[in-house]
């Protein structure tokens, strides 16, 4: 691999997240994406499955790295105002298989809309998808109103 490979996903419509205390994959559409020239987010998944409805299929939240390397993950999450005690988010390797979470954050709410940005780095591989997961503890389901999820992969030279 030469150069950096980048995928940038965005969803700006509301996505309901249950108040069940569990983590849920943030889903992203396959149209209107900012940037995906290396096809790391396509409805035909590298594992052979096909996403027919991005709004209901958790696989629409997966980024499949196009190469191995040092990955920089960045995300932006906007929550609607609500009666939260805590909002949570994390990055997860293989979220629908052998679950391996990293960069987990639990945050108390601030007044009004909740806006969060985070970055994290880790090694990535093409056979292990990555997702952004969120959780909330309000009295009812609440909406993520905007989300972005980005991965840039830098080459790593052999020692």
C-alpha cells in the first residue's frame, strides 16, 4: 500500500436508539457519502452478505478496511435533548462476531443537545470490520440526529 486510504460516512437523519442500556451500531446510508473511493462501505459486504435496507440492517454501520495498517478513527455524534444520566459510545472491531471494543467513553449530559467528537488509533485489517456503537439511559428511546464515522489507514512498514 502506498499513501493513506480514507472513508468518510455521514448520516444526518434521526436514528432511534433504545433505552435498554445496550450498545447499538450507528447505521450509515450508501448514498450521499462524503468519500469512499476504496469501497470500505458498500451494500455488498466482503463476507458475502448484502444489505438491502441500511436503516434496519446493522451491517450498514460496518467499515471494512481496504488494507491492513494503522487506522485513525474519528466520529461525531449529535443526540437530541433528553433526560439522560449518561451517554456512551465506543469503537468495536467485529461488532457482529468476535466483539472487541476500544475507546469506550461514558459521559454525563450537558444542557440541551448533546454533541460529541472523538478520535482513536489502532491497527486495522481487511477481514475485521469496524463500527461505531452508542448507548443511552434516558427513560425512553432517544435519537441520534447526526453522526459521522471516518477511518484513515496509513501504511505500516515491516521492521
